[in-house]
């Protein structure tokens, strides 16, 4: 059966759905899960959102405005998550366990159907139904397809959160994942009453001063390698501590070097603030031919051909050296 129908059938029979999205939720994660929850509400189906990190303020307002309560899972699984009260799981905007820490263990003996609605290339085979459309610009586009096939009316609230999802995942319709379908959907959503200027303001003109301080430090760390084809930036724990910035303030910094004509790949490393053994998060962006998802997979990461990520143990400078050298070698390799 086609995945859309299977998803519709399973959700239609459910009474309470657990809705989950990836760590460090972005605009698509918040927008598409909120849209799904509102759509389920229209159908008289209950749900609860579960997040692994608090949503950034620039997106969290849609949760408040739509009275969406969420379970917070960080170091420990909250005691009030009783899986028996749910009869379906909907994972949105990811299909990999590494993006859903602890969930696999908690679902070990859970019999209810598990759905994945996602647009990422990297997938694992654990869901009962996978609706993966790598041609979709955002998970929000898949939710919009679901609603069209399920006769869920796009009211202004649903349209707003779907617009948040597709506009942020396309870098305000600039990235290569933007398709005619994306723009047609955006037009439909505008007609349904989206306040576009407000979403732009909340997402892009609403930062705190530490964001600029962090940006300045990131640019200070910039190094161009491989005949200026590769850009590398990194931020250490002290950069976060001294500027008062947090992990969310790094968003999109990785795209800054891509404005240089010769730069094909941008690498951004950040040492995660907080206690515990050091973990370095590595983000990769490509505007050339290099498939960064394939590269990330060699380090147990994943993503899209043009945007991927991975994690490394150990200290920042050795992680930076290792990843930059491996990518420079990849760029130097003759094209196959
Ligand atoms: Mn997405």
C-alpha cells in the first residue's frame, strides 16, 4: 500500500498519538509536528509531542499559540510518559535512532504501530510505515500532502506552522531543495491566511546580542583550505561561555563561508557546552558536487547530499584537524 494511505489508516484508527521529532528541533521539526498535532485535533484524535531539546524561542511561539504541551526528554526519560496511553507513534523529520536518543530502548516492547514521515536520505529500517520523500523540501511538505489526502482543511493556524516548516528548511526559499511544488504550497498557505512577515521576523530578526558575538568568533576561526574550496570554522566551550550564547545560536553560521565563490564545502564544528565527556558536533554543507551525506556516513553521521552532520569524541582541535584533512582529501580525489 502506498505510504500515504497506510499513514492515514493508522492515524485514523488511533485515539492518542505520540508525536516525536529529532534532537535540536529546527523550524521544520517544530512546524511539521505542530501541524500534525493540529490536523489530528481536527479529526478528534488526541496526541502529545515529545522533544529531546527545548525548542528555540524563534519557533516555540507556535507551540504556545496552539496550546501544545510537550514532554521534555533530556538526560532522563520523564516519568509521566506512559506509552500505554498511546496507540501510535509518529516520528517526523528524521528516521534514525541517533536523532532520537533513548527512544529505541523505550519502545523495545511497544506493540503499537510506528510511523516515520521524513524527507532525509539517511534512514533505518525500524518503522512499520515509512513515508520518506527525499524530494520534499521539508517534512512540512509531507504533512501538507497527508492533509490534502485526508481532507484536513488548511486553516490559518495549520497554514502558519506549515509555512514555518517549509520556509525555514529552504532558507527562506533559497536552497536547492526549493521546488515549484514548494512555492505552490507556500502560495496556498499564504492564501489560507499566513502572516509571512511575522514568521520572517520571528525566525530571522529576533536574535539576542550573544548571537552576533558568537558569529564574530566563528568568523575569526575561519580557515580556507584546499585552494579555497573548503571552509572550516569551529567554536569551543569557552566561546559559548564567554559570549553567553547557547547551542541554538549556531544556526546557519555554517552557511556564511558559502558566499565565497570558490568555497564548495563548509565545515562547522562546535564543542557542546555542558558537563560530561567532550562531544564535538560537526555540520557539513556543500554547494558543489561533493555529497556530504556520503562523507558523513563514513563517520556514522548522515543527512542530505548538501547538508549533513556527524559527531566526534575527543577534543575540538584534533576533531577539526581530522575532519578537515579527510574532506580536503575527498575534494582532491579525482571524480569517479
Ligand atoms: Mn526537515
